[in-house]
C-alpha cells in the first residue's frame, strides 16, 4: 500500500513540474541568443512583418531587453509605425540610458514625423557623448538641411565623412550642400572623386548630372544620367528626391529641368 502511495505521489509531482515548465519555460543563455539572433536576422534580411512577430515573441519572454526593444522599434518604423517606434526607443532608453543607439533610432523616427527639434536634441545628446559618432553627425546634418540651414548641414556632413571616410553618402551629401551654397567647384571635385572610387554610386552620378547640365555640358550629363537610370530609377522622382533622400532645392530643380528636356 505504501508503494502505491509513493507511485501516486510521484505521478502527481511529475504532472505539477510539467505544468510549471509549460507556464514558465526555462531558457538557457544559448536559447535566448538564438531567439534574439533569429529576430535580428529576419530584420536584416528585410522580412519585416515576420521580424516584428519574432521580436514580439521574444519580448513577451524578456520584456526588459533594451536592445530588443530598440530593434523592434526600428522594424516598426520601416513598416510605417513611427509612433510605435518612438515608444519602443523610449522604453529602451529608460532601461539603458547610457546606450546611444536608441537615441539615434528615436531621432530617425522623429524625423519621419517632422519632429525636427526632438530629433536634433537626440543627435546632440549622442554627439555630446561621442564627438565622432558619424551616424549622429550625418542625421543631424539631414535635420539642418530640412530646416534649410545648409551651411551647418555642410559642416556636419563633412565631420561625418571625416569620422568614417568610407561613408560615401555623407560625402555626396556634403557635395550637394556645396551645390546649394553655390560652391560649385568644390562640389564637382568631390563628386568626381566619389565616382572614380565608386563607379556605381547613383547619388553622386545623379548630382553630377544636374551640375553638368547646369553648366551646359549636356553630353557628360547625358552619359551620367544613363548610368543613373540603370542603377536606381528613384532619382527621376522629385518627391522621393526631396522627401526621402532629401536633396537640397537647387540641385533637385536642376535635375528635374534636365529630365524634363529629355
């Protein structure tokens, strides 16, 4: 009889443990890393809807992971939820206020909503912690350009390119700021240097198309434009050029005039 009771007790205890494991699963460090990396890989590969589901699943289990919150915020921004992105970045900052990436990510989401002052403050905070943070410098420059302060934007693009010499878009943006400011010789020199180093860099070729056409060098402009259209057709879209890529007004108008005459 005693043996039977022991067996029953063992069965009951086993069932209890199974229920505990089902309600509160125990994850090893490697399992947690695998869940995180799976969500991160989906984000990197551009499968954003599935990535969002994976981040949601991960954060249900580990709600205080600042890095996961920041990454989910980035995905939310890409799929068109900037308010949700800002909310996730806010939570990430509350959990880990010394990590600068969520400030940059929040700034980018704020920019998408035209919250220029808030974005500027986030980038300034990052720069106060790290003077050479090229991402903050570059995004701050974009804000200044959106506020039509192209002198400040030009200086910030220059600093971003100095902090990361391989950051071709910062150098191209600096040249475009020079274009807007009337520094045409400096602009042309920088664009040609970029094209020599990066022959398939559409942004620099599109800018050089506009500059050459404005100078009456139509043959070279045509040649560069043919390459641009093969590389990235978005440069023919004025709305994309001004609202997404955020070119200055002068090179944009010159390029649109060139296209209209074709």
